[in-house]
C-alpha cells in the first residue's frame, strides 16, 4: 500500500489526538508499504509550542513523520520560530501548504 496522510491541527487541544492518529498510521505499515504522514499545525494550534515536547513526538519523527508549524500563526500568537521543537519545521502559510500537499496526493484529515 502507498498512502500519504496530511493531518491538520488548528487547535491546541487536538494536537495529542492528531499526533497519535498519525503515529498509529505509520505504525500500521506492513512490509513493502510506503506510508507518509505530515502534521500541519496552524491557527491557535501553534500555542502547543508553549508546552513540553510530547513524548510520542520522537517515535513519530523516527518513523519518518513530519511536523510543520505555520509562520503566520506563529507571528499572530507572538511565538518565535526558535520555539519550534527540534526535528520540526515551518511553512510560510499553513493554508497554502494544505492546498499544495493535497494537490500532491496527501489525504486531508482534520484532527
């Protein structure tokens, strides 16, 4: 199976659920499967950066998962880019990334 998952997390209280869903998706891979998972955190969701790094983030990243924070939202909530967790990235505009990634075959799921 080949699958590309895009989990959209616009609310801080949905981050844990979204990360767990994405981790479970990657862990479900059978031999020969090509699975990709990306989390896009925007809007109020970026305030999760004010909390401790979740313990299941490392396993998600180790399985090839990717996490991106919206730079527009970071500015709106006065969160410096330096607070983005190690191993995670940013995109200039979360809404644009959502559209581009869906156009590139990622299946959209909102956490």
